[in-house]
């Protein structure tokens, strides 16, 4: 989130709106955003794991189901253009910016 905050001008110039989604509650997100100073990056709560399952990033961890794997998506007009599996890595903002400049890939038919 700090990286997204710090690169917000670059992302905005490319027309990218960064949003964080996690299974944490909206109240937890608000407290966390205030503590880290990242209030300008919207944090959405996926309390019921609907987005986690819908984006196909549900995994199991420590006997918990539907845990979100750390993933970044570039969406355009509601369609996923690019996906980056992050694991423990930070998102490569430069790769996101390069993907926004590239023409959309034609879907495999």
C-alpha cells in the first residue's frame, strides 16, 4: 500500500486507479490506512470472499479457507487485461504502467 501511495502520481498519469482488496473488515482497513498514512488508496473489504473466489485467487492457509493469494490485476472496462501473482513480492508498478501503454491482447478463441 505504501508503494501504491508513493507511485500514485505515476499511476494516475497512466489512468490507473489503484484499489486494495482483502478479507479484513472495513473497520480494520480504516484503522490500518490511518496508521500507515495510506488513506488515499481505497481499501475494500471482501469479508465474504466473493471477490477472492470470483477472481480465482482463493487458497487455504493455516486451516483457513478462501484466503486471498497476493495478486495484482489490471482491469479495463471490467475485463482483466493482466494478472501478476505476487507471493511475498511487491507489485512491479513499472510493469503495470508498461501494460497500460500496450494495446490490449486479443483473447484466445
